[in-house]
């Protein structure tokens, strides 16, 4: 039964979702909402599960004095501090205010700790894009050369770089238009083809899951 | 003073690239860390130079502006901020420009977020927009002229439910005010009462979900601003007419600012992006030179 | 997947698609006449309205109908704009359950809008609607005076739920067609038919990648993306984790799965435990192999980057849904010298993985991987059904492009799903 019950839930929920897309009438429209509510509730509670696991793993690292015990300590302190500040702001802010309002301590953490940290990670993309381009855009063969040429025009055309170089001769943004053309047609054509393949892959996977042929995700072999 | 020093340094960095090219031709390709150093310099120095670059407005951006121009004062606009601070450099200027446009044209703005950080980003955008003299003079009221419904978990399911009733997903707004006590929400029950959706997206849930559910299933009209990485995935929806206008990355933001005549951060940032693109192009050329030299040596 | 017998099945979809297009063209030619008649009557009404001289002029041709294709509880009120639309402040919609009295304001539509959806109705009850075109004037004493005009509906309206979304009929047709094809090929495979699937280099390299980690005595990292279990990509990733787990258990190599969603943690743990049990090594499984980091996208990327730099794993798998963090992770792994195998159905992230990883499963290959690794006939059969779907799409695209280019029929509108 340990396997059968999840399989039955998967099949029923999968079929109800599929059918309710075509039948708005009760009970299908409602059933879809009910399953949606369940998902939201389970996801909300699951956040605690994750947080507790994080604390457990970090405490174990500290207890066993592992190499990265220092980082584990920082994680626990930051986690507890952020929760405490959020609660404090939430309880002291009055009935019609949010802990997220401008000027709260939580907002300060958000603006001056969280924002710079995540922005830093995202900004690292600039470096990685440059090093990956330096390696990947090489005219090894015909296809790679085409990729190189397209990349060259898109990179120069999506910013005013080539437009500025051409400005003494003409005001018409030819390169910008050409980059736009590459994005609008060849890229869209390729993307659409990949997306159709993906959609079919999703459909086939979903059917395998609904029919119970694919069971790896519930801890079972095929 | 700072801009002059930055300009001089920038020229120095540019000229030093010639030396790097010389080294590459001599068979000494540069290593990863040097590439990183150049990128750091060519992004940060142009930011200090404080210059802007002339951007031509592309059709995708113009389509969004045209759709906004068609809206009349009092139109209800849903602004979905689905991103976090990481993507803020690209998306926040779009959000600020949009808020300025919406408030100046007397739209009723309803803000929400499918990402927990979205509503806070929206608050920052509203705060900045309110500093504009024309908007400040309007003395806009929270709950009447604009509202922040806050974040709701459940990703695409939230959009799905909003299709039947907004109130079910947002019984209270971000300030804990009940839905029914917000005058702006009085005659809004679902997407059929919303004139335009503007979505700022850095991933999932984001523009694709808004298109697939709000547009395709509930007939809403939606325009979007996306990070440059995310934009190619949305292009097919733009071509098919499901998406009404797209601002792609920093350049999209700068074009939007130009098209609605609001000079903002994107117009400044685009200059730095332009210089860094030029640097990457230079490195790609050098990479190819190094590649051909190595291949020639191998053949020999 | 290129498969045998593709010639034989390729004719069927073309016939189906051609029949579908013929039906559309036939129905469109009938509809064109009706649209012309409606247009003429609207023009006549507008001319009639233009003759009126009462500011603000009332709205014309007020209609209220049950909202089609819904689960009930909604009525659409529509009208032709007042000829004084430019002066109108808003159209006020009022509703009552009796014809002459008890009308209450239920909403407003701003100037230029000619529809309003009333979502606050009960199914089975009759409702009467009126729409007032309202104009405001500023009086001398600074008070705002509203001037309105009236017009009532002729017939009462009742809302009801429908049993089928008519606008999704074409979608249902293709979903059923492709689903039937997939089920047909699954059954065919079950009965012992030979199913050929082309080689997928990325999946074939899994053995080599796990073996390399064993030789080097270093860890394997498996990153299942940053989406939750409701994303099919995550499920596909977890299915592959099962196979990787079996190999890791056999080779006695430490496999670590840092996750960004709690539900993924629970599922991955169960999958890995089962994988270790299946190869007879349940004792080798440790709960801490699967651990949660953070839901935050870049917090997750930062944590994994740190682990990769510190622990220098020999092999890294990226299987699932990835966003902007893809290149940050893959480039760090590349710099750490790990052999990397990625698989995602996020089109915008594919180029990054291709540039930084040794092998990449492109889009649909991620979903095929589980079937490919299992070698189970029923799973492989579903891949062939997928190919049938591809031929249907190709046929529809080719025929659609020909019709749209060389004729006046707008067939694409019938493929729009609302």
C-alpha cells in the first residue's frame, strides 16, 4: 500500500486537472481548486521541514567540528536573527502595517544585507558569461561560425554599440534592426521547435506518471 | 572629477587591450582571471563616467508603449512584480518607469507578487515614482489610487484562482487591510475587470505563467519586462500575439524610458552594458585568434 | 527520437490535419457572412446614435448574456459606446432582480470600455441590467454634478455553468490524438514490438562519470534544479537520480544531493533510499546525503558554489529546471575540473549548459532519459508516441503556412486556446 496510495492520488489528481481544463462545470472546476489549495498548504508547511533540516545539518557540522562549521554557525545565527526581526516588526507595527513596510528593521535587512548579497551572486553572471563566451564562441566548424556571427551581431546590436559606430554615416539603426530580426525570426523559430519538443516530452512524461508507468519519483523503480 | 578620472582610466583599459591582443598573437592566450578583471573594470568605470547612450526604440518596446497609450485615465492596471533583488538592476528601472507612467496617466495600479520579494521591490518603485514632482502634486492615496496586494504563495495556482476571484487569493492586502475595505478593489473581482497586466519577470513563476493562464485562459491583455537571459524564451509568445509588448533586459528598459520620455537608471546603465559588450566582443575575437594560432601550430 | 517505420505513420497525421483544416475553412466561410450582417447593424445603430443630441448620449445596443465557457456565476454586459464617449467619465453598471425597481450599482467601466463582467451573480436567478453613461461637471460651488442617461436590457439574464469549453475544442482534439498515440505505442511495446531509440550521448556518459568519481575517490553532486515537485522537469531529474543512485551505491561513491525545495528533499531521499536498497546496499544510504539549503535562487547557487570550490567533486549532474543560476553553477564546476552532465527543458538556459558542461540533455532528452535508462519497453513505447505528435505538429505547421500564405483564410485563430 505504501506505493499504491501515492499512485492512486497521482492518477486521480492528474486526471482531474486534465479534465477540468476542458470541463468548467461542477465538480471539476471545484476539484481543481481543492487540489490547488492542498498544494499551497503542503508547500507552506514544507518550508518548515526544509528550515528544520537546514538547522539539523548545520548543528551536526558544528557539533562534529567539521571544516565548514564556521559557515554552519553563520547560517543558524542569520536564520534566527531574520525570523526574530520579522516577528518583532510584525507585532510592534500596528494593525494596518506590514513587517515589509519601508522603514522597518526587516526592510533594512532586506535592502542593505539581502539585496547586495543576491545582487552580487547575479552580477557574477557577467564574469561567467564573458569567460564562457571566450571559450565557446570559436569558429571550429561551419555551425560554430554561424553561431559566432549571430552572437557578434546580437551582442553589438542589442546595445547601441554598432549604432554609435554607424552614426556618422546614417541615423537608421540597421544593426539594432538586424539583431532584432535575429531574435524575432531565427531565434523564435528555433525556440518554438525546442518548446514543441519539450511540450511533447512533458505530455509523454505526464501520461507515464498518471498511468503509473513511471514511478521513480515516488521512490520506486520503473 | 570622478567622471574625468573614470574616463581617463577607461581609455587606459581600452588601450591595454591592444597589448593583450599582441600577447595573444604571440601565442600567450590570457587566462580566465584576466578576463574577469577586464569585465569588472569595463562595467564599473563606465558607471562612474555617468554617460548615457542613444538607444533606438525597437518594435517590441513600442508595442507595449502603444498598448499603454490606448488606456484611458481610470484604467485598472495590474502590476505583477515577480523578481527578487538579484534581477533588480535590470527590472527595477522598468518598474519605476512603469509606475511613473501609470501614475502620470491616472491609472489605478494594483500591485502583487508571485515571488516573496516582489511586493517589496514594488514598494521601492512606488516610493521612487512618488518623488516625481508631477506625481507628488496629485497626492495619490493608498487604497484609492494604488494598492499593494502583497505576496501569495502557490505560483501559477495563484493566477489560476485570480481568474475566478482576486479576493480568494488576497483577502488582505500587504498592509492587512481587508479586500472589501479597499475602494480601488470595489468593482474588481477577477481579470475581466483588469484593463492591462504588466509583468516584470526573472523566471518562474513569471511571464510564461501569466500568458498561459491569465491571457490564454482568462482573456487578459499582458505586457512584460524580462531579464535579458529570460527574454528569448518569451519571444515566441510575443510573435504569436499572446504577449503585448516586451522589454528585454537593460536595453529594453532604456528603450522604454526613452519611449515614454522618463529618464531613469536604465538609460545610464545601458552605457556600461554597451562598453562591457564591446569588451566581450574583443575577447571573443582574441579567443578566435588564439584558437587559430593553436590549430596552426598543431597542424605544423 | 528517430525511429523505424516512420514512413508508415507519417501519412496518418497529414490526413488528420488536412481534414481538420478543411473543417475550419468550411465553417469560416459560413461565419464570414454572419459577421458582415452584424457589422451592418452596428453601423446603422451608430448612425442612429449620432443623430441624437442629448449629452451624454446613452449607450446603444445594450446586451447581457451568460458568460460562455465558465463554471457559472458570471454575466457579460456589453454595449456600443455612447457617441459622446469622449466626454463620458465612466459607464456605471446597475443591476436588479426585478425589471423596474431595486437597481444597485455593481461596477464601473472607464471611458472607451464597452464590456463589463459581473462575477457576483448566482446561477439560476434572473437579473436585469442598466448601463448609465455618466458625465461629471464642476459646479460653481466646487461640487461635482453627475449627469447620466439610462437604458435597460430587454430580456432578463440567467447565468449557468457549461459542460465544455468550446474554445478549447481544437486543443482537446490534439491532446486526445497524441495521448491515444502514446498509449497505443506503450501497448504495442508491451506486446513485445521492437522499439528503437537513438543513442543519447549525455545519458551514455552517466556510467563513465560515476566511475571517474570512484577512481578519483571524490564526491558526486546531483543538483535537481530550483523548482518544486509540481514541475515535471524536477520529476524527470529525480527519476534520473534513482539510476545515478544505484550506480553510486554499487561503486560505493558518496553521492550528495543539495536541494532548494523541501518537498524535493523528501522525494529525493525516498528515491535514493530505494535505489540503494534495490542494489542491495541499504546500509550505505545516509539521510544527510540529501539536504536542504535554501529556497532562494542565488542563495542556493552561492551555497553550491562554495561546496564545489571547497570539496572539488569529481562529477556534477544538473538535472531539472534551472534559471539564471545555471551558468554560475556550471562555470564554477568547470573551473573546479569536474565532469559535468546537465539536462534541462529551460530553453534559455540550454546555451549556458552547452558552453560549460561536458554533456547536455537538450529539452525533451531530459524527459526521455528516465525511459532510456530504464530500458523498460512501456516507457520506450511512450517515446514513439511522442514522435507521432511531432509529425502531427510538422504537418499542421506546413499546411497552416501554405493556407495562410496563399489564401485569405485565417486558420490560425482556430488554434488559439482561451
